[in-house]
């Protein structure tokens, strides 16, 4: 024990942090998702139908303001669809790590 400060500083830091973490409360609220799933599906189908209707429109007869309004509507619909989409996204790096782990473990 050349320098007792090297041992006492980490001891005091952990002693001051641990009680704070022990007092932390976790509150869980029940979420009812059964009612929201069908409504989300219907919202998605309505949005998809609206996108198809916009794509089927003849834009040559519209003025610039109408075209701009349709573009902004398409952008907002696409953002809503992205927010509602469920899925797991893996990056290329994550896939490489998974493959390497599978090779090493098996």
C-alpha cells in the first residue's frame, strides 16, 4: 500500500453512488395493446390507399400550389408510415459481428 488514496477514492465513489441506485424506483404501467393493433392496421391501410390515390392522379393539369400540397402530404404520410412500421433493423456491422460469433461458437 504505497498510496492509500488510490484505494480510498474508488471506495468513496462507489459508496456514494450505490445508495442512489438502490433508492431508484421502477414504476411499470400496464399497457393495453389489443385495442390499438387493429386501429394501427386500419390507419396504415388508409394511408396506403391515399398514397395510391395520389400516385394515380394526373399532375399535368394541376397548378404549382396543388402539386406542392400533394408533395407535402406524401412526405407526411411516408413519415407516419415509417413511425408506425414495426421491425428489426440490423446494420452491416451488426450482421458481421453476429456471423463472426456464430463461426467462433460453432
